[in-house]
C-alpha cells in the first residue's frame, strides 16, 4: 500500500489533517480537487477551452497535466496556494513512460531484459529527472498485458505474460516512488490502463473488449495487483469497456475489485476525457449521467473532461450521488498531496539548480546504455556472423540507421534527437579509425525506396566485409492510436534486403519496432537478426556494443512473434484444445491449411554468443500440501568460450483443473551470468499461491492435482522437466 511511504503515526496525523480540511471545504471546493486541467500541450482530442488561472483561484482545480517548464509550474502553484481560499497545492502530472529527457528502451523493449532491477533503476532515473523539472506525478508505469501485435500500444506493455509483467510492474512502481514520496527525486506512480486494455478487438485502438472473468483475473489483473502491493499511488482507467461497462464507470472493476479486493488506497484518475466518452459508449445520455456513473463507479479524478466540475455538485445537492462518495474521493486526493509533502512545502520541486544538475546527467546516460543493451534480443545468428570479427569495412544501410529520432520511440516525454545516438553514429564511434564505415540509405526511414537508392546500397554492401541493415517501423507507427493491420516490414524494405542478400556479403538485420513483426522471409534468408526495439537515448552505442562483442546479448522476447498476421493474437500460454494437433488423427487436429501453428519466434526466445546446458532438475518432494513450499533446482552450465548471461525460465502446467489450464505458465525466472565452463545451480520456490487461478467456484485458488514443472531457455526450448502432486 502507498502507506508504506509513511509510518503509521505519520499516516494517522495525515488523516487527521485531511478530515480537518474536509470540514472547511465547500461542495464546490471538494469537487475542484477531483478535476485535472490541461496545461500547454495536447495529448488527446481537444476539449473545451477554460480560463485555467481563474479556475485555480476559485479552488476548482486539483491537478494540472502537461504544464511545460518550471516557470509555469511556479505560477500555477502560486495561484493555488496564495490566491485560492484554502490554499490547497496542485499536483503536476506528465506522461513519463520510459524516461524523461534521458530515454530508456520502450517498456516492451525493456521487458526483453527480463531484469526487474534494471527496470527499477530506469524508473528511478526517470523520476529524478521529472521531479527536477517540477513534476510530482508520472502517468506510468503502463502495466497492460497484450497478446495482439496489431495494437499500437503494445510498445507500452511488458508483453504477453502476467508473471513477467507483474515483476516489472512492481519494480517500476518502486523505482518511481522510492522509499519516500516526499523526497524531491521521486514521483507518484500511476498503474495504467485499468483493466484489460490490451484485449481490444482486432487490435484496434479504443475498440471494445470482450473477455471472460477468468481471463481478466488470470491474465490482466495480476500486474495491477502487483503494482498495488508495491504501493502504487494512483491507477488510471482504461478507455475501453469490460462486460459492457466502460472501465471508468465500472463498480465491479473499481469499487469491488481494485479498492475492495486489492485494498488500493490511492486514487483513480480517468484517462484523457474518458468520463465524457461514457456518452459516446452509450451508457450515459448526457454529462450529468456521465458524472454520476463515474463517481458511483468509484473513479476519483476527471482528467480534462470538466464533467465533474459541471455536474457533480448538483448531483450531490440533489441527493443522486451520496456526499460520502465525494468525500472519500477527495480524501484520497488530499492524502496523496500530504504524502508528497506539498502542504509542507508546495514549491520544493521547483529548483533550477537541481534541474541543471539532474537532467541528462552522465550517470543517467551510462545506465541508459546498460539497460538498452540488456534489452537487445539476438533472434538468429547463423554461421556465427556476430559478433563482427575485425572487418576492414562495414556497410551500414537504411534510413532508420541514420535516424536519432526513431530510436527514441513514442511517449518520449522531453527526450530529443539532439541527445540521442543513432545506429550509424554508434557503429561509427565503435569502429574508430581502424574500420571503414560506409553508409548508404537504401530506403527512406518509412521504407520507400527507388532503383537508385537500392543500387547505391548494393554497391556499398558488395564492397564491404559485412553489412548492417536497419529495418522496421518508424516511431510513429507504434503507440497510442497507431494500430496496424499489416505487421510486416513497411514499404520496400524486404525488396532492399533481397537485393543485399544476393551480394553474398554477410548481412545483419537490426530490427527497430514497437511491436512484434511478422517477418518470415527475414528469418529464413538473413543470417543474423538483432531485435532492438526503440532503445532510447543510447540506442546506437548499445547496438554497437552487441555488434562488436563488447556485450554478449542476453535479451529474451517478452512477447510472441507470429509467422503471419493470420496467427494473431498468438501467445505461448494458451489453453489446450480438445483436438491438439500433436495427438489428433491426421487432418483432424487444430491447425491452419496455409500456416503452421507455432510462432516465428516464441515467448522467451533469445540467443547468445555462447551456449548454455541445463541438467539435474530436482524437486524437493513428489507431493506437497497446500501450505508447503516446493523447492525446484536446475543446474546451468556455460558451454561456450565467452562469458554470458542466461535467463533461466521456470514453467508449470496444471494438468487437470476445474477450468482448462494453459499448456505452460511462467512461474519464475532468474538472470545469471556465467564464465566459460562455469556451472551454477539455480533455485526456485513454488507455493500454492503461485499455482492459483480463477476457479469454477469463482475464487482465486489452487486446486489439488498433478503439475508438470519445466525449466528451459524459452517457452519452446524446454530442457528438462519433472512432476509433483499438490494435495489437500
């Protein structure tokens, strides 16, 4: 809970102060605390113009988002503290998703590091920079789970797995909020988008969601619960619906599950204007009904919609909304402001000297480089093309290779290309004076090309010892409202690659993208492929570190890559069918006529410049009671000639359940580093809570029965397995 940031005595004192302030507030002032107004930037559709300064003076604003610069923050805070009747300070919020000015990999890319410690450190640096620029509140981390590569906001997620997503959600919350919310290098975190936003139909942004309660509970809620357990201060509603009710008006999701079952004690904020969108969803006839449904549903703060300011006071006066509901929402907001220390010093975040010392500090860029290279996945490496073996000349190809803009990805906060390293610049710097680096565009960053551009690239590659070709998406093709029905390489990038492969010069493809891409031709014909996502400010340097062997790649896919769009959505933890292809009579198993069932690259996939052997899987018992813990050990050995890191993955299959259980579920992982020839025993622990699911009795519980335990290097690369029984 958020109270972990304060002692019990401090929390009790804050509660007393909140109650005292509540008694002084008029109805309009209470409502005002639940309104967030926009500052200088638009991050959503235009909403009605208001005189923000006048509204602040009148006590009708609780928070401002997108206010740019310390000066504007000071001016707005002065209006609230010195000119409104009660002097309640404002909360300043901003979308800090994967860094502030020093940018880290997009969340999906960072998830490929399988390193919660790295994610925590990245969030901590993002918090320090945002706080130094006067922000109290990050609209992050996103903790959605998605299995659909068409959805543009896949780049904001940690991928398809609830266990990995939960570990990263908790780490990022801890990174943003630190040990003390009142510290000037931490910010309030916001877990978003609650809930099941990653299940939009057909992967189309803002579309409807239609899933079962068991899918909600087993797949989409665990990362939110992990964030709540880590003490997250705020939660943001999804734009979408669940079971026919938009998330912002769902008593089931917000009051019953989030605030009730999970015990969330922070406050819930809408997404941009989403309370007004209850009208467009067709569950409210007008603004009054939209405000009523949002408040009764349990949502506390209205982001830029002005719905609460227009209607909520009248709804309370008319007895439609109980004032107790309003008071509880205001308590949550005021309590948060006290925990941030804003009542004690509303100007403490506004320090120009601290800003100059903190933003883009050298140490921040060093960490960004470390996290970026951990996030790179070696997808293929036929004939050991990588690492590059002292070539005399390297040809670098692709409009994306020369773009310091695209490496930043979407939701880039205050990140700027002037402070980012492109792929070309990173390779050139690493090559130094001893290796010639030739650049040929080959195609525009968007994928458009011409015969001349391709021929220039062919000539450059033919004369080189090795080619590094950057292909993929531009940053604009992923993110909010950037869904795609074609998830192949845009434009003529494949045509360019076909021409380059024909030169017989070894080709390495550097993929840049915010979602899984369907690239079967690439996988079949290009010997070496690096998945680099959008790696942030230090992208070029991190990629060069991997290309030249200064860093042995250790990334693993957090999301499945399909062979073709027709397989989407596709994920490793699918339930079995009544006619599994492997067991059914020929022609009668679940399958496609024109495509294989298995993915192009599976969840957990990622190669290394060395090899790892798994042996000696041992379970502490053949049977355990519900209240006992099972110890699992597996030995991993580095069988190659270079040091490397391996993500050891533990999967479980519940063979028989009251509901059909997935064929595999990730239940543990550990990233280890081994020297050549070094062996290490990795230990995991399983308890009944790890085996629980939403049962037919509609409770989250483990059921007795047989379980298969599997350890391996990827979901499709299981190296050893054993079984045990869970008994009552």
